[in-house]
C-alpha cells in the first residue's frame, strides 16, 4: 500500500522535527540541539508559517512561508516569501517538494497573497517548471586599498559626512529614505513600520550609518552592514534619488554612499566591501559585479491580475540581502 503524503501547518512537535531535518543544510556549524533552539527563537523563523509533509506521522519535507508586501507600479500587493524548502535525503526524487509548494501557494492565495518570491539555491529550472520567473541577481566585491584614495576625494568634494545611526529610534527616517529609493522602482519589497521593526530585530548586531547633508543635518542615505571575515558585508542600503535633497555638488548620491562604505571599512580595518548589489553603472564603477551563484531571486504571480514584465524582474536586482527570506 502506498503511503500518502499529508501536507498541513506544522504543530509544535512537527516544527521541531522540521528544524532538525534541515540541520544537514543550514546548521551554521551548530550542534543539533543548538541549531533547533536557534531556529525556534530567531525572529526570522518565528515570523513564518511552517508547512510540513508527513508520511505515517514522520516529517519528511517542510518549508517556511514568510509574510511580505510588495510594491508593483506603486500599488501595494500582499505576498509571501517561500523559504527553507527541504526534503529528507531518503525521500528526494518523489516530487514531494513541488506538492508542498503548491499546497503552500494555495494556502497563501486563500489568505489574500497575490505574489510569491523565493531565493533559489539550486538550478533555477527546478522552480521555473513550477511557474517561477527568474530575475537578475548580482553581488559585488571590491578591494578597499584599490578604491580608497578616490573614495576619500569624492567624500571631500561632496561635502557629505556619515554618522552612526540608531535604527530603532529612526524608523521614520529609514522609511523615508527607503521609499525615496526602492519606492521608485517598478517592483520592490514594501516596508511598513512593523516590517522595519522586524528587520532591525532580525540582526540586532548589524551597524547602521547615515549620509548627512552639510549643516542642515538632513539624512538622505543609509547603509546597514556587518563584519564578515575581512570584509564589510552590506546588508541593506538606500539613497534618496531626488538630487535636490542633497548638495548641488553631489550628482550621484549612490556613488557617495559607496565611497562612505569604503571609508568606513578602512576605519575598522577591513580589506574588502561585499554584498548584494545590482548590475548598475554606479555599482560596476566601484565593484566587480557578478551573478549570484545561489540565493537567486525568483517570482511567481499567484493571481491572474498580477502580471510581471521584464522591467519588473530587472528591478528586483535591487532587492537588499536583509529582505532575504
């Protein structure tokens, strides 16, 4: 008799089993018990709905469904991010993951979700067969010593300073700057105040810096970063694109932000700057930009009213790493 895969929302016991199952892929070097506890308590994982597939009561596959909002041509869309798709090795090749994803999409759609995103760590063709659309996804890297002199000269000419920023007490400012940048894209992830609070909690040890305009103390850009080995790893950034909000001499605020990151990396003794960055002209000027080999961005409309064009997918190259589900 063939066993039937039962798909449903995980109960507490099944959630622990699901987290234990993924230890072989996402342990971060932790022993099993510490790995399970980390995933049970982390803001990132607590925010998700967890869906499992069971055979005779045993959890054999799972995924996390993260609530998200998107902006599409200025219109807010309810959506989800599909994450931690995993099947136990002995059960792979039986089509369990696609069935799990279909169930998750139907569940999300019934709750009003209109668009789904996932970040693919396997060949994208696997998810393309399920209707997901491939978006550009790049990363950048530079060597601080090679760019430092030019960066410092640019900062001197721009008349801009950068300060540390307490993100938790400046959410409205961060929202304004983010909306003045990502909000102008045809497709982006929308960030409410609640979502901003979650992002700040998610990686509480990350540092923030702000770009400040001269004597008026107007913040027109920010960057969020952490130390990753010898590198300053950029997690999130935005600059207001309306150049009237910055000094007249600053014609390329994004260049000023990259120069700021280089200067900050030098201050704290880091030799590289790395991070998710789009393949734009400013990025290619500063960084060696390459396609990301993993964490590749893919989208799927969940309702007929949502249609994604090439320019929407191209805009997704600007999604920041902190939004990764």
